[in-house]
């Protein structure tokens, strides 16, 4: 008997490429990922992975990923980036699938900015859910879905470990990549917004207990949220953190097996 293992991939802009390093180590270690929940960049990485893309292909995609893939400037009213370009990008790489059609179950977290509520997508078009989840307030125009105005999932749930627990995971592995970059160079409105969100989220996480059995925090704080050209270095830090966490993960799996063996007897 094996436990169902769920992965909670957190928000963090370009620092979310560390999630790929974590996935690679789990794959190499033959630790299955049975379900994923993602916020913001975690939702984008989760969507690519749960669609069934090979990790080597995702590594290559990350190494060539640039902001030009998603920047489509609009007249600023509720955001500077319209988001249609990234939605088409997501639709292409997820084969226009719906969440309920993915081979690995995926839940995507967004924030209803009007009602101040968490919104969890488990059905419907992948591109729409991810587009909502990555909508950094002030940068992206919010995504309107079923009458709701949705922004970045990290605003309300930085590492959605409780979501993947609700999906049925026996063991939850969380990955937090949204640490604050100290003494950051602030020169654009994007820098101001991203740094402000990182600070707010770090304060919230201090007082919010994680429900993850194992929580990883790759040391990516030296990178900004838009340093996509440094994906290789960020991925490597994800790999390093995952390798350090392997004893804790194996211990959690062993303890689960022991408890359920005793219960069966």
C-alpha cells in the first residue's frame, strides 16, 4: 500500500522555476507525484507538468523562456499587461485541455479581488485558470471568470498545501519560492509591486501555519520575480533543496506506511 503524494507549488514569479528542480529530483528518486496544487507561477509549472510534458522538455522551455512570451502592453486601467499572449502560450503547451482531462490531477488557486476569497479551479480550461492565477495585481489585467474578477493566487494562498490536502493527498510536500529579496534594486513599477507583494506574503506566512508534511524553501531570494533569463541557476537551487529534503520525505512515507500497516493488522 502506497500513500498518495501531493505537491503544493507556491507563487514567486521567475523564482518558480525552482519547482522544476524539485520535480526532477522527485522523479529521479522515484517518488510519485499523484496530484498538484499551484498558486501563480506554481500553477503555470504545475499545468505544464500535469499535462504530461517530459521534464527535460520543460527544462529546455525554462532556459529559453523570456518576458516577451507574455508581455502584451495595454492602456493601463486595471493592469499594464492584457494577458492574452500568455493565455495563448498556456493553451498551446497544455494542448487546450481542461483541468479534469489532465493525466495528473491539478488544482489552481486564484483570488477573487472583489469578495476577498480564495477561488480553487479543478475543472474548466487550463489556460483560463492559470491566466487568473498568475495575474499579479497592478501588472496583469485581472481575469474575469463567471462574473468574478480574479487576481494572483499568491495574494491569498502563497503555498496551497491545504488545497492539495483537500484533493486527497496523504502526504503533502510544499515548495515556497517567494522569499523577500533584501536590498533589492527597485527601479520600475513592476519592482515596486513585486517587492511589496513578497513582503506582505512573507509577513502572512509567519503567522499562518503550513499544513505541509514537508516544506521546502529553495534559496532563491537573491533573484527577482522577473529574472527569467537566470532559470538555469534557479532550477539548480530547486534541485539542491529537494535533495536536502529527501530524508524528510522518505521518513514521512515510511511513517505513513507503518501507521497503515498497524491499522490493517
